[in-house]
C-alpha cells in the first residue's frame, strides 16, 4: 500500500467515532471495561496522529498537506475534503493529546459510563474534524455537531445548575454559529462560481464592503467561542458546572477553535477586512486581558475563577493575530497550544480538589497544604505556568506577542505604547489572582471546619501522571520554544507576508514623525531580509 | 583554559540537576526521600561545591587576563526575528559567580544545623538548589531577555522560600506580596526591554547602548523617550533590589527561614538589581536623567532604610531594613557612575550581611529553646540580651559584621562605602551628605542591635514581657494583614500563628548553635573583615579588575592622580560619624546613660513615623490593595448584572414573547391572512 495515498486524516477523524459506536456492545460492569476501551482508542488515535505527522508531513512547507477530497453530495457541490497545514497541525496534535488525557481524567466517572465515553470518543473525532476540514459547509456541520456531545456532557454530568448552563451554552454557541452559515453561504455564492472549498473561497476577489460584513459575522461567531468580552458569559456558567474531563476539553480545545477559525477565515480569507478590523481586535484583546483578570480576582468560586483566567489568556491570542508581524502570529498560535495544556491542567486540578473538599468556594477552604502536599505542589506548578513564568510555554507565547506588537510597524507608536502598557498591567494582575487563590486554598492554618468533615487524601499516581504529562511539554516548550514554533513557522510567515502587503493603508504617519523615522533608521538592518521576500510575493 | 570555558554552562546546571533529582525524589518517593535527610543535603551541597570550584577556576583565569568568553545558540525564531540565548564569562560574571557560589555553599552548610528538626528539610534543600541554579543563570546571561527569564525565576524561588512555612499566615501573605511587588518591577522591566528593542532592534547590552547613542545624536530618537525606556528598565532593579518605593516586600520576606534571608534577601538575589544596572551601564551612562534618577533613588532608599531600622525590635526586620539601606548605597554608586565602587560594595555587603543574617539565625535558634517556635518572641530583641555569654562564637562574628557595616577600618565595609561616598561627593555634595548621615545612622542602629542582643542581662524569661509582645503581635496582624479579603479572618483564634510547638520549651537559657552553623559564620567572618583590602586606594586591585566597559584607561588615570589629603579628610569624616553613632548607641543601650524611651516620647511623631515604616504599608494597603479589590468586585458585579443580565434578559424576552404569541395561534386561516395583509401593507408604506 502506498502510504502517501492512504487517507490519514479521514482515518484519524473517523476511527474514534466508529469506535464509539461499538461501546454499547462491550460487556461491561460499572464502566470499568469501557474506560479502558476508550483510553485505548484515544491512545491509538493519538499514536496515529503522531505517526502521520512524523512520517507524512513536511514542516517546511507552508501549503496544505495530507490533502484528501471526496465528493459527498455532488448536487450541492459538497466535498469531504480534509487537509492539514502549519495552523491546524499543532491543534490536531493538541486535541489528540488533551482528549486522551481527559479520558484518563474521567476514571472516577461511574454515572452512565457507556454514554459518557461514547460522547467523549465522538467528540474526539469531531474536534479534529473542525481543525482539518477544508470545506466551508462541512466545517459548519462539524462545528455544530461537536456542540451536541458537549451539551449532553454538560446537561447530564454537570453540577447543580447544569440545565441552565447547558441551555445557555447551546443557545449561545448555536445562535452565534448561524453567522458562520450565513457568511459561508454569502461567500460561496459571491461572484461567478459557486464553491464551498476554502482554498477557492480564499482566492475569490471580494469587494471591501462585502469582506467587512462577512468578517463581522465570523467575528461574532468565533468571538463567542474564543471568547471575546462581552460575548463570554456562557463560559463561566458552562465551566462552573462541567466535570473535570469536560472542563479539560472545553478549556483545552473548544476555546482554541475560536482562535483557529479566526486565523483560518478572517485573517487568511478576508485579509483586506482584517486590516480594518485588526485595531479593534487589539483593543478587544486588551479588554479581555484586563477585564477577565479583574473578574477572576473577585470571583470566590474556584472553577469560575479559572474560567475567567482562560478568558484573560485568550486576549493575547487576539493581540497576536492582529500584530501583522511573524512573531505576533506565531505567539498567538503558541499561546493557544500553551493555554490548551495549562488550562486543561488547572481545570483537572480543580476537579481533583473538588473530589476531596466537596466545595469550590474559596472561603470554605484554607490550609489544606498540610494534608495534600502533592496536590499543593501540582497546583503551584500549574499556577506558575499560567502566570507566564519563564521556563514554561506561557511566558514564551506572551513574550512573542509583546515583542511582536512592539516591533509591528502597522500601528502608530502612541497606540502601541498604550496597548503594551495595558497588556503589561495584565502581567501584574495575573499573579495577583492566581497567588491569592493558592494562598486561600493551601496556605495558612488549617480550616478545621473543612478538615473535620472531609477526608483529604493526597494525590494518587494517576493524577500525578496526568499533570506530569501536561507539564512536560509546557516546560519543554518553555525551555526551547523553537521545538514547537518551527513546525508551524512556514505557515505563519506566509500568512503574515500576505497580510502585510495590505498594511500600508493602515499606517498613518502622524503624531511623532521623528520616532517613525527612527524606526525605519534602525529597522533597516534587521528588516532587510523581509523586504525582498515581500516584494517577491507581490 | 579553553575546556573550562566550554563547560562553564555546568555552573548553573549542576545545582539544577541537584534540585531536579531531589525534587523528583520528593514527588515520587516522598517517604524515602524525606528519610534520607542528610544524604540529600550532601548531594545538593556537593553539586554546588563543584560549581563553586569551577567558578573559582574561572575567576582565576579571568584575573590572569583570559579573554571574555561568549557562547550562544538560537532559542526562538519567527521570520527574521532571532533570539539567542547562551552564556558569557567576563570579569563581572566571574566575580559574581564566585560571590554567589561561596555564599550559597556556606548557607547550605548552615542550613543543615538550622533546619535540622524541620519536617521540610529535604524540600528546603531542593528549593535552595533551584534558587542557586537560577541565580547563577542570571549571572551568566548574555542578553536582556535571558536576564528577564532568570530574573523571574529567582523571584519564583524567593516566593517558594518565603512561603516555605506555608501554615503560617504571615508567611503566606509575605510570599504573595513579594511576588506581586516584584511583578510590578518586572512590568517596567518588560516594557523597557520592549521599548529598547523597538528603538534599537537588539537585546544585547552593548549593542543597545551604541545604537541608542547613535539614534540620539542623529536626532531620530528624543532623549526624553530614551530616558523613559531607561527608567522603565530601572523599575526592575527597583523592585528586586528593594528600592524606594517598591521596597515594601523585603521586610515581610523575613517570614522565610533565616538561611534564605541570608542567601536570597541579603547577599545574592536582592543584589541582582545592582548587577543588572551594571550590565545596563553602557545604556544608562549616556542618559544623564536616568543616572540621576538612579542616584537619587539610591540615596533616598539608603536614608529610608536606615531611619526605619533604628526603631525595629525584630532582629531580622532590623537587618532587612539595613539591607535596604545598603542596597541604596550600591544603587547610589551606580547612579553617580561609580561602577566599580558599587560592585565592590555589593561584594563586601554580600559577605558581611550574609554573616549578620546567619548570626541572627543562630540567635533565633538559641532563643527558640527558651521561648518556643514563635517568631513574634524568638526574633524580638526586647527578649534577648546578654547572649554573648551563651553564644560566644555568634557574638564575635556578629560584632565583626557590625564593625564592617559601620565602616570602621580596616573592616570590609569601610573601603567600599568610602569609595561610594567619595564618588557621590564629586557628583553632587547633597548626595554625599545623605550618604554620610546614613553612615552615622547605620553605625547607631547596628550597635543598638548588637548591644540589645548580646550585652546586658538576658530578658527571655520575663513572662510578663512575653505576654505583652504576644498581644502586640496579634494586634499588628489584624491591622496590617494584607489578606483582608477573607471575612473569616477576624474570627480566627490566633492570626500570629503560634504553632503547636509553643508549649514545650526546653530550657531557661539559650545555647550556642551546632558546628554546622558556627563554622559558616567563622568562615564568613574572614572576608567580612579582610576582603576590603582588595580595594584600598593605595593599590586598587579590585578597580583594575572590575570596571565599566570601555573605562579601562580612565581607571588608570584616576589611580595616577590620587589625592591623599582629600582622601584622608573624607575617610576621617565618615569614620568620625560612624564613631559618633557607635558612642551614642553604647550610651543608650550599653551604659543606659541616655534613656531611649524618653527621647522617643519627646519626638513622638518622628518615632511613630519611623516605627510604622513611613506608613508605606498602610498607604499601599488602602490605595492599591483595597482599590484593586474594589475595582475587581465592581467589574464582577457589572459582569453579572449588565453583561450577563443582557443575555438573560434576551432569553427572558424570547420566552415571554413566545408565551404571548401562542395565544395568537388560533388556527383560523382568515386571521393569518389578515396578519400577512397588514404586514405587507406596512412594508409597502415603509418602502414608499
């Protein structure tokens, strides 16, 4: 068999979904066999992903690879076409990794295990499909389909307010994804040819007003998912009610879909509108960072606190996307991957802590470090990772976004200074809420009310293993970021180079002319290699 | 010599390996790892010992004129952006490596005695080793980003170590405060780095300096903006070296175990700020505004620390304020361009202050056997006195430290402090006056501390005094606890965290500490007394070795035109004021001829001002801490009521209108036709 011809991505997507249909037929008692089955399927699929990218994928190529296309409904021009490039590849890897670990994190689930693992496996394939499909209509379909397992996982295994939370989640996200459908149809029918293929759509020559409209529609849909303040309120509720494994999927992967789609569609297909919307994205990003950091600080519920911290971290993705520099976009992708792991680890720990304390209210905890030193150590490590401690991936991502924005020549200095200043305030706020949280849970004298009623056992090997598996790549990337950035570098470079062609419309040489000249004066030596390549691509 | 340089990266890596091994052992085989207490310690100490030997070899090679060594690799890249990391060995690095490794090595030996009975003994060694690795990494850093990385890592180690006794509420508050205040500094440092990169396109210290000068002379970059970047970068050292106004974390950091107060919060990490200014010297020296900001911040801090130290009763807090004050001297030196003088003081201070802190630890260790493991009692000088009889070694070394810090020749502090004062006088007489006055106050409070601790009668058994101090400490905890967000706090029985050990006190008199503690003290006493001789004005070996980049010629010239009369006048002035301070202290606390209480009562407002640390904590608490909390809570309210409210309202309206509309579904076709007709009519009218 020719390995290059083998439908790798389709197999990766369909394998967990097909495997999930076998679950009802597995002889099982209290979910003990099913969980091994699900874990095995997850591991196999993850191994397949790693193998595929290792052997079949060329990191230096910026184009789509592993392309497969089959006519699905020819009458509609609907094709099942999947492919991967530098943008989707890291996220597919992340999905396989996080979902497998989430399966392991779901070990204690005893309520309706068959349905639970069925949904988890169905989600596994659905999520990868979102990152891999190259057909606009299919993208919309899988985007919607993947909501259903989440809805059920929330509504059946959630906390006390699970019905409210899951209804809010489904209405919010399904409502917003209507915009995807409308925008996709509009793009498909624009011009002479009708097509749903993303590459062909990207090549169409849209008028500016049309681009702006479509961009706005996409922004609402993906803004809900990412989320962008003020479209974020579903997230604290959904996160507040979800169980740990669902949490890991929500924070680790679902939020990344927003960022991914924003880059894939808004930046790649609508570059001219992106030039107009970029400053707004930056402002929204800053608002995200500060607003969510403050709300997280005031939150007294642990889950909601971490949920808001996720929103805060996603602000850096928005800023990175809108930088018009290689470094900025690269930082945005890195931040998505990095937060995928850090966010998942924090939410897993929240779940593990709740299993022991049976409360999420910070006021009811305190001084539990003595009974659970290992849990304490894991919490400290993950919190430090989340507050962008150097040596861990979060720092590299934020630094890249910061430097990317600082060196961006697309904005005037006053705007940049203001944005950088405010984003850097986030750097102060993050440790405030995370360390306060640690202090209130673990430090200080033991809270007798809690320790008298609950048996606080220290972490078991399974939990340590999950956190260790998440932290090893986080630290690895932090120590040597090139390890990850070089695998998607070609793609982000190409995207930025394309975006930059359109940038001059944005540069308004005003305010301090002297400084603007100053940049050119010094940037010439460093920027020199970029200029020929820019011109060449014209 | 080349192979040594090839393997110089081992210096930070060796302690890191030690930390990782012990840390992994703790996580995977907790019981076994904790049981093998001293085996772990020996492992960690020998790793650091190897790093120390390497550092000495490097220093020796540098002294003998080896070329600076640089090795880099590409760390991050995106497009045409390339960021390299690596390590460099030059004069400054070799010198700092030796200071850090020697102090860390001695502190680790001391730790064995000090933490002998602590359940967290092994964990403490892991943290210490991790800190040493980060600090050594900071020292060998080649560019600003690498400095920033290790800068934050030493901050993290400091956080972990201050909060080492995590069941003490005060420690929990202190470690968070330290991290957050340092993040405020890092915020400035980060913005400064970004600004400088934007302007010059480089992270290298010297490249930035050169290009910045080019930009300024060609007029493309205004001096104001360049200075702003410089000041932002300087914010980093302000926080890390506990300079005004971000000094507030250092005294609280004394909640950590004493060995780390000596290592991190006296000798190495807090000096990192001065080190960074030295590294950034090529950038700063071309910006007069920045230089004067640095100089004045240093002078103000020196004075502030000294005036507060006078009234402190906690022996470690007193030393902490003294550290702040001495760091102020170093920063002042940097600000007036006295590069080598500042670093010279960094070195002498590292040795004598580490010794003083370890000495205070020894005192606390001795006191704990009398008053129990309560920091509010064991560290209070009002309960000490007469300890010289019980712990002669500690007393002797402490005295050497006091003489060194007071600037009595020939002890180390004299030479370095004098050099700074001399440079300050040439820069601005006002700076000299501040430094000179501070020198007098320093001598006074150090000897106050010495007399109160080691002379007179032992007061540790006065139960009434104990009780009084205990109530005081409880009140303090209520008044200043930064964790006021927790409403339960007020109902907690005892926030001062008197641990359970309190009851069993072994004896009625303190004892001398074990050899593992006194030996490091004695070893440290040697450099504290003698190392200043490296930098005497007659033969300034130190200045010949450590001088600002590109300043070699100037050093030679200044050495040539050395003015003896001027030097002697200045030196006698500073020794004179130190002697005045010591005499005053002995009159008040040794001979009791002057009653300090009467003076305090007479100048009550001033006394309170000093006692309450210039009211910084109160001010920050009410403005920043509470302000931030209030803002956060208000935003959360908005989030709940307005943003989420709108969402819920939408849902509610949809529900209501659906409920309302269902009554219109009568099933009669005529009615639907009517509705359609009216709607059409409406459209036509609007369209027309």
